[in-house]
C-alpha cells in the first residue's frame, strides 16, 4: 500500500524550547490547514499554540489547554474522574510512603509515569523488596486490577 504522504519535516522534541516555534513555522510555510499531534509529550504544548496557529489559518484537532493538562496527568485524571463519580483504580501520588502504599493497596501494585508516555513505563511491584527498588521518577501508584487475557 502506498501512502499519500510524500513529504516529511523534522521538528525538535517536545521538551526542546524550539519545538513550538519550529512547528508553527513549518505549518505556516507549508500552508497546512490542519495539525494533528499524536505524541503525548507534545499535546500540552500544541494545545497552547491553538491561537497562534488559528491566526495563521491552521486548525488544530485538540482540546483546550486545561483539558489537555488534566488528560496528560494521570494523577489529576484519576482525581477528577473520582470526584465525578467515575470508578478509577485507587491512586496515590509519588511522595506517598511505601509502607502506606503497601497497606492501602496490597501487592501487587502498579507504578506508572505521572505524565504522558501512554502505556510505557508501567511497572508491576509484587512485594516490598520490589517496591523498595522502584524508580524515584515522578510516578503515580495504583492498585493492580487484574483482567482476563483475550489471547
């Protein structure tokens, strides 16, 4: 199968301070009418570019920045959904002491990056020793909800 996409442009990574400027310049230069960002780390930045791009005739397929910020933050997402009455896994912030996590959640329990990354970086902790070696990065801790495999 052939792709109708024949031209590609490279932009700096989302964490690079030049990202927004370069993306905007390419969109204007190429006379883009729509930008669809699919990289998790880009979404909060692109959401904040809406006004600048729309002024130049470029539409964005993205929510307003406050909604994107919540969706990009797993802790805020869990808290907001719980307040709205939606069932979510029990969730704790990164700074929660390990003994408190073990008591509240039992084992196994999960750690996952708080921001972005989709499903990457999820770790199942099966015991106290495993938990003690957990990465110190910004994570959320959640109860482990086993499911049945469909395969």
